[in-house]
C-alpha cells in the first residue's frame, strides 16, 4: 500500500494544475466567506443569522474546486490510457483506488483546514464589526469546533464522492457535471417544491444541504437532521459512489 500511495502522490504532485487548484480552494473559500460576512449585519431587532455558517459560507464555493481537482486526477488517466501503465506496475485495482483516495483526501484535508481557519478568522473580525459581537459563539466551544472541523470533513467527503463518480464515469466533463449537479441541483429543486413534506425529504437526502448542517450553531431544533447525521448523509453518498466506482473499476477493462 505504501508503494501505491507513493506512486499516486508522485503522479499528482507532478500535474501542473495541482498546486494552483489547492491555492484556488483556499482563496475562493476565504473570499466568498469574507463577502458573506461583509453583507450581513446585526440590528436592534436581532441578528437572524448563524455566524458560524456565515463565516464558513465559502465552503459552498470551495467544494466545486475540490471536484475540479479530484475528477481530472482520476478520469484523466483513463482518457490518456495511462491507467494501463499504472495497473501494469501495480495490478491490484482496489489498492490503486485506495491510494488515490488517501492522497486526494489528504491534500483536501490540508487545504481545507487552511481555508476553514482563515475563513473563521476573517469572518469573525468582520462580523464583530457588523454588530455580531454578542452573538459570536466561543471559538473553542463545542458548536464552533464542530462547525469548523465538520466543514473540513465535508470537503474531504466531497473529494471521496468525486473520486467515486470519476472512477465510475471516467470522462472528466461528465463526472464534474454529475458531481456539481448533485451538489447544487437539490437546493434549487427544494426552493421550488410546493409540498413541505417533499421538500423536507429532499433536504434530508441532499448531499449539500444535509452535509452542511454540520456548520449550524443556532436553531438546531429547527433542522430536519442533527448536524452530525446530516454529515452522515454526505458520507453515505461518498460511500455509495466509491462502492459503485470500485466495482466498475474491477469489472471493466482499463
């Protein structure tokens, strides 16, 4: 397994766009979080916003960069035929897929941690100046630690989900379309569904809506799912994608 991970790390770090995409993940996440914090304010009537979710709003944009990072790193090998060379050197297909998961998830965790820490630091500074000083939860308290740590895990699960889809689909453009469609289409549909029960059901199975519930620090009783249960929904999507991608990877020719 160590040899597999070393080989995948070597391939990924030599791709010209890897470093730029990791920087883009951090920059875009922080920029969108800062913009979200800058446009909200707390009035005498009340704040009405969850400061943790506002300061981490950029995760919704950063996840797209994760998909763009992961998918070509996997499907690109199928497109160029390099996967045959990989399997000739390391015949164990599940080992190859596991090594890709370790490397891509590790990079996402590292960049995601930087993005989350920077977003919270910048967001807290801006929100404090916008009247949220008395509304900000303690940074070391359980709700805020869950929101921050859960956001990093959220990005890692998006990486695994993208890996599974890319392995199953093999085509970069199609795989990115599938991943982003599933992430962003559910929230759009929920907004236009007239039936409240149907809308709640769609919320509960939506990878983005349910997964980002882990960021909530206020009004938890109003959520359709507990924050960790919501992240579990995204974990189920990632597991299903990896299982399907792995089975197809074993069954099909390279």
